[in-house]
């Protein structure tokens, strides 16, 4: 705790001073992220709210690098907050939505911009997964799906893609939506990640195979699959992947 006190009272104020550089602010957020992840709420309960304010506050920063670090921090905060998350949930959701609503500028780096969006998406997924009791899950599933798959932050993609499969298997109606409104999006997500080295795994591929097999055997969902495929251009790689699903070429 002497070390923690030194970090929080002497080091962090320097990283977050008004004239701090982007690099310094990012390093400060990384330290906060690590405090949350590796020390936890019980040990840091006297500053837990202060840590929350830091990761929440920087989600609207103009710097993609800073937003990325802060968005990751909200996900970690959601995962490791054991109690009283109701005090933070609204601010967390508002901050993540702000991060997801940023529009890419012409000179923005694709990886950094996409990584910031991916971290905000994965953090929203972590709130859905770890703090279910404090949110209307159905209200946020569509927003989460809208920004899947995770393709820039590879450290986050497997958990989020596997989570999608688990929700479909356990609470199908929650994720596919009323009248299967979300199903075309889910089909396209599966098409983009299936049997890819970066975005999938054996467990994810197996889950997709099982879900697609069930989908094909159901008249309603099979019709949605066909319509989704037909809406893609002939030369679209995604169309070819959906063809393989339809033909059960797993």
C-alpha cells in the first residue's frame, strides 16, 4: 500500500496534469488499468471511485490512443467491481457510447481508430457479461452487435466472439431480437470470423457450425440466411462464406 499511495499521490497527478502529453496521459491510464485489474476493489476501495472517474472521463478524449486505453479500463473496471456497480453503470454506458460514436477522420490511423472502437465494444460486452444485474441487457445487445466482430484488438476478439455464441446457445431470443431482427448481422459476423486465424478458434468454429446447422434446419431462419446471402454481391468473399454455410461445407 505504500507503493500504491506513492503511485496515486505522486505519480498519477504528474501524468494527468493539464499540460501532460498524449503519451503521459496514456501511461497514466495504463497504470490505472493495472491497479484495477491486479489489485482489485477490496484493496483499493478508498480510491475505487477515483479510478472509475479516470477511465470514464477519458473516453471522450480526442486522442484515439487515450480513448483506447480508457475504454479498455472501463471493461476491466466492470469485470473487477464486485459490489456497488450501480453507482457507476450509467456513467460507464454513456462514456462507451460516446467512444463508439466517434466518426473516423481522413487522417486517422485505421488500426488506432479501430482499436479504440474495439475496446469500447469489448468493454460494453464485459458490462453485459459481468454486470448483468445492473443493466437492461436487451437494450444494449444490439449496440454491442453493431460493432462486432472485433478485428483490430486481437487480444479482445476471442472472448467477445465466444460470448456471442454462448448467448445464442443460452438465451437465443435475447440476442437475435424480436422477429429475428439481429439475425442477418449475426450471420455476417459468423461469416467474417469463421475459420480465420486471427478472429476465431476451434471452440468458436465448432459453435458456429452447430448454430448454422440448427439455423439451416429451421424454415424461418434458413430463409433469413438465404436472403442475407442474396443481398451480397456475387464476388463478395462474405457471400462465398455464407454459401459454404448453406451447403454445410464445414
